C-alpha cells in the first residue's frame, strides 16, 4: 500500500515538472509559429522596381503576418509585367502586388516583402501577392510565365517556411474569379501546387 502511494506521488511530481516545462515553453513561444514578417533580398532573376509610397497602392504599412501566398491574374490580356507595374505606380492607382510575372517569364518586384500590397482586400494584412500576365481572355498562363510562377512561389514558400498548402487563389479569399483559369480548371490549380511542392 505504501509503495503504491509513493509511486503515485512520483508520478504526480513528474506531471508537475512536465506542466512547468510546457508552461515555460509556451511563454517562450516555442509552440507557436513564429511571425515571419521580414524583408528578404530577392534572387537575381527578380527585377526590383519598387513603386512609390503615394497612397492606396502603396501606403508603406507593414504586414502583420505572412500566412499565405496569393496568386492573381492581371485580367488584362496581352499586357506586360512592366505595364502592370507602371500602372500600380500611377498616383491614381489603388492596387498593387508584391510581384508581377510577365509573358516572357520576367519577374518584377513592386512592394517590399515586409509591407502590405493592395491586391487581396482584407487579406492584404497577412499575404504576399503575385499578379500574373496572360496572353488571352482564357487567363491561361503561357509556359515561360508558368515556369516563373512556380519558381517564385517555391522560393517564397522556402523563404517564409510555408508549405504548398499555403499557396491560395484570390478566389479562395472572396470568391472572385481570379486567377480565372485556375478557378475554372481545378485540376490545373492542383497541378500547379504539386509543381510548387516539387520545386521547393
Ligand atoms: Zn485577384
């Protein structure tokens, strides 16, 4: 009887110690995902052309978190990455994205990675946005554009410790048909995420 009691006390003591360790770890934030917001130098295949801080398209406000990467299509067939970036930089523009990918696979960065872009309404606070150019109304990306999109998305996932599950469409945040081709072709969207996953 006595032995059983001391065994119970030992077990209780072990539990108390474990609880104390867990509480200390929680306090140190070891169980929580660290907030990953930080600017990062982009690879040399990214052309950095930051837009001016001049209002709604870029306010210079810091991201609160980086939880997802959001893919968009520009919705303006045949336009180039440079044209879209210049449009964002127009003082009257109220939109922007962190990156634009062009028809030749070129990648332009428009907003620093620790700042909010103006692409995804209420999710601007915790996402990195990529606008993608397309040759026609179908919204389908050509091969060069697609390859750059996979490469850039995989780099962002690696850099900010996100899995391919954290790559989402604008559509997933609000039901808008953007990016059009990936909304209408769920199989192509799943394939894209699989391609990102294997490029990481
Ligand atoms: Zn969009």
